[in-house]
C-alpha cells in the first residue's frame, strides 16, 4: 500500500469516516458498530499504525465542557425574543455544574462543514445541546456524521435515534383549548409557530382533540401560522381579525406571540379577555409580569434544561439514548 498513514486523519481518509470515529474505534469504544470498528482497526494494523501515547492522552482527554448550539443568525441573544433559550440555559447550566461540566455557547452556520471538528475533534467540547425549534437538519446531520454526542430539545424525526427532551405538546394544546371551551368561548383560534414544525403539529393535535371532544370541528379560517416571535403574534393576529372578526378566543403557540396578539386586539378596539380571551405557551418570566398577566401553558423550563444536561452526560458516559417528555400544566391568569 502506497498511501502514507501517520495520523488519525490519514486512517479516516482511507476508511471514509470522521477522525472522531477512528479515535473511538482504535480505543474499542462501544459507540462504534463492530463492522466499522473492525474495518478501521484492520487499516491500522496493515499500516503498522500506533497511537503516540502522549498524543493519545491529549486526544481522548475530556474537556468537561458542553456546547449549546445556536444558529449564527441569532447574534443578539440576551433580548426578549430569546427568553425561552435564556431560561432553559439556566437549567442546563445548573445540571452541568452539578456533574462537574462547564457550558460553552457557540454560534454555528449549518452550512459550515467544519464546525463539529473545530469543537469536538479538537477537544473543546465533549458534546452538544441543540434547541431543535430553530435548528436546521444540517446541524443534526453534521453531528451524526461525526459520531459526536448530542441531545436536542424538541421532537425528533422518527428516522433518527438520539437523546431528546421535549414538553408534552399534545397535552399542552388540549389544556389550552379546553380551558377556552370551559369559559364559554365559541370561535377559538390557533396561532401556530412554523407549520412544518413537529412541535406545532403536536400542539395543533391537542387543539383539534379538545374541539372534537366538545363536538366541534376545526375552522380553517381560525388557524394561522407564523413563528414564535412577538412580531409574528402581531402579524398573525392582524390576519386573523381580517378574516374572522368574530373570533372570541386565541390559543397562541408562545407567550411572545400571545403578547403580540393582545397588542393588536387592543389596538382594534376590543377588550382582553372580555371580548377575546388569550392563552399563551411556555410561561416564560414575562408572562407573569406582563401588564396583562398571561394565562399560559407552563413548561417546566428549568427541569427540561437540567434533563438536557444530565441525559447528555449519561449518553456520553454510557451510550444510553433517552427520549424524555416533561409534563405541562395550565396556569390561569387575567388574559383568559
């Protein structure tokens, strides 16, 4: 064989895998399947490859740091639109600290082929946490290709098997809608996040189930999609009032959307909750302290963050994949 093999990168090139996969295979890691492990070890034997002891110690040494991945577009993190991320980070930080790990926040362009290597292969991070609500599939694909440990907040596609933590969105959608039914509302709108988001799909499923349980059907004119931002709450509520001015209740897919919707309702001359009741989702801190405190579906954001941290470390240390659903509850305040 003419190709020179002196480094892990050389073996990775011959085997068609990442350098992290080579490292794990040569160290007999259980995270690599037997076929791939044997193929890599065979290449190493044929080329009389030996891992330099001091270099190996550097390479396999854990940084005890976990990276929280954010899209490069989210350059302004500490502002109202990122309240959910900010609060879930508090839980993540607390969970990591209890396990002796540090937290690193990174901004990543999903089209960048080298970002996983720059953090994982260089030992800057032992694993990654994704907030899947805003993640491109490319983030997941890059991590899977590199065999890098990661966990995601949110619902994962069925064709992937990796650790996740998510709220009980079907129950949350049902609780919000059932409350509006119980207080006598007839024209209940659904202000959704992105239409193709699995989380939104599940919340809509709960909305639909509650209506069906009350012998009602979904009115397509009362269903409007946007994203989770305040501006989207404004835009979707304006659209809703134009097509259905008789709406008397709104279930918004985030607290920020709900606050935006209330702004539009009031500017239209209608009263909240007398004429239009509003229910949000998440129970971020601003929901309680808004000038009209929000009725909302509470996700235990702190618990979810802690579970993201603990279950990722469990995956790193033992290879155990967990998919956890955290409970939700309805918090009734003045908006409904």
